[in-house]
C-alpha cells in the first residue's frame, strides 16, 4: 500500500511524549538518599549548564524537575513516529549520562551506592507518575465530540500497549483480590474521565487548552492515561493507532457511538482481566475490551482502504494491532512477546516464577517487575532482553544516540535547537520555551515561533546578524 501524496500535507501532525522517571538510591549497608537528595545530584550538571533545573536541551526537548522528585523529559515536537521514538529514547541516554555524573559527585562526597531511574508509573509507596501523550489537533474538529469518541478507545487501548504490572493483593476487586499480573501500570491510579487537571484528579484526557501553537488554528490533545512504553514497537502501536483514531474522528468517519458508562471503573476492570473479555458497561448495553478494540481496528482498516495510508508504517501498525488482539483472543501470547511491553514482561516473570516456584505476591517477583523498567544499560532487564535480541528493535541502534545531539528535522524543534546552539556559541544568555526564543539582553527582539511545522526562521537569522553586528 502506497502513501497517498495529496493527503500527506493535510494529515501532518505534531506528536510529543512526556516521561516522568521513578528514582531510587541503593546503598547496601548505609542509609539510602531520599529521592529529593538524588535528584539534586542528578540535576547538578543541568543547573550548571542551563542555570536552572528546567531547561531545553540541545535536541530541542525539555528536561526538568516538576513538583515531587520525578525527573521529566518531554520530547521535542516530532512529526513522524520514528522521530518520536528516537527523541524519547534520547531522554534515557541523557539521564543515563546524568546518573554516571551524579554517582561520581556522590562518591566525591563520600556517598556510595548506585542511582536507579525507572521508566514506569508506580512505586511501592503507592504514588504514580505519568507518561503524557501530546497530539496536535486542528481546532475545526469539535473538541468535546472528539474526546467523547476517543474515551472508549483509550480505556481499552491498554490491552495493546500496557506496560504490565504485578499488582499487590487487595488491589482488585477493590480492597480484595490476590496478587496477579495486569495489563497496565497506570490503570489503578486513574481517577477521572475528561478533566482539566493532570495531577489532582489524574484524568484519561486533560482538557487544559494550551496548544503551544496558534490558538485560533490548533489545539493540543493531552492524553494522561497511558503507561510509559519501553519497546519501540509498543510506542509505534500506541501513537500509530491513536493517530489513526484521531484521523477518523477528524474526517467524520463513522465510529459508532459507544459511550463508556464509568470510564475510571472500566479502565480498572480491563487492566485486571488478561482474557480481554470482562463486560464493560456502556451507556447502551456492554462490550469487552477485545470487542471494542476489534471494532476500532475494523474501522481503521476500512478507513485506510478508503483513504490510503498516510505514512509508510500504517500497514505495520494495523498488522501489529491485529496480532495483539489475536494473541489476547487465543490466550497464546508468544507471537507478541518480542514487541509488546506487557507480553514481554509477563513472559519473563512467568518463566522466573516457574523456575523458582514463586507466587505473584513474592517480593522477588515484585523486584524483577521493577528491574524490567531500570533504564541503565547492562542492568535494566528490558534493555538486556533487547541487547540479546529477545526484544525486536524498530529503529537502527544508533538512532537514539543521534537524537541526543540533533532535533527532529521536520519541526520547529530544529529552530529552537539551532537558536540554543548559536546563543551558547556566542556566550549569550537566552530563554526559550515551546513557542518563544529570546536573548536575555535583547528582550525587545523576542521571537515568536507559533508554527510547529516551521523548520527554519529568518527572524532568528536576522536577530543573530543584528546582535552580532552590535557586539
Ligand atoms: N503544538 C503542539 N502540538 C502537540 N504537541 C506539542 C506542541 N508543541 C509542543 N508539543 C509537545 O508537548 C509536550 C509539552 O511538554 P511539557 O512537559 O512542557 O508539557 P505541558 O503540558 O505544557 O506542561 P506540564 O508538563 O508542565 O504540565 C512536549 O512533548 C512537546 O513536544
Ligand atoms: Mg510535562
């Protein structure tokens, strides 16, 4: 299936992914540092580099400490799924580098032990941290209708792209139930359907209207419900399928009017049922997660048949989507154990349990669950599996490393990265955010970068010519 060229321009979308990392210090025989103390060490080189713990780095992405002690990396604006996957992976490498520097600084202060950062969404003390997806929308699509149509898809999407979690006894059914393996990390922490708060009520979709672009033309959809992905194929399916859903809604393609009666309950029900068959109450009747996802996949196939594929990986996304649903339907997960996060993890944990005759509530199983998300090369379990070839890659191995030093080439991030590089070369103080660029000593010449698809800026060139001449 080819890419329909006439559609290429109209269908471009900006994607961004925010990842919050879990933090731990492990120091055998001594008191471990608190998360606050660890992140202070971790961000020391960041503060030295950018005079703040909230910076835009060389590749146009944002690295910062939000409330709490979870370092966050928000990818630069990306317009292809490959760019997004690479930019997100670059965040892990940047943080790995910061871990190494922090451990050196700690050692110099006489503090031993190792720092662990995790790409997961829940810690043992019961707090949760996010993996927020951002999708650029054209404002002409009615937002309420769009979010309503999206909720049943998002509620059931975890059976495709959940990261898998060993849930402790007493989690489900609420207040009872034994320890078991669930599809999602995040499901038990979701507290709201569509809401304007990200942290207080932890919704499925956050409606705060902050487009980071021309507000008369665009909106930014902020999806809060997802688990942090590890496998590149899981990223592809997560963003690729969601993008297809958005395209169908935007095109007015009929999706049927399924409305989930209690989204927060449905998210939990689905997460705790690996058969995908639990009945979810809809406003009219009910449906299982499998039925919902089969319906959306069927619609997506019909849509692509009618409209053509809008990028080169559409067919791959549809195939993987179908493969996961078939695996859940047949309960034979082997075909997806090399690409889909929850299935990869479940296989490892099941093998380990069988080898050592352990129940799901064994602390050793919980420990292995955590180790799966450790980002350090050679130690994190997921990374070891990928290194061994048990987990398949999608991008060339050096794509992440390349994305540390360079912005995604097709978006405004390139302008930002270039601006940062030029200001730093000249030793000039600067301040940037998603839509503005300024040199601190020339506040009247702030540049507004409202178009996220703009890859070069004459205004930036003129600014540096002007200040170059003045200086
Ligand atoms: N116009 C846009 N459309 C879609 N995504 C965008 C757009 N502009 C920026 N983004 C992406 O949105 C994300 C913004 O991350 P950031 O952490 O700053 O989130 P926020 O929602 O603005 O704020 P916060 O996390 O502080 O609540 C980034 O991944 C970025 O690439
Ligand atoms: Mg953020």
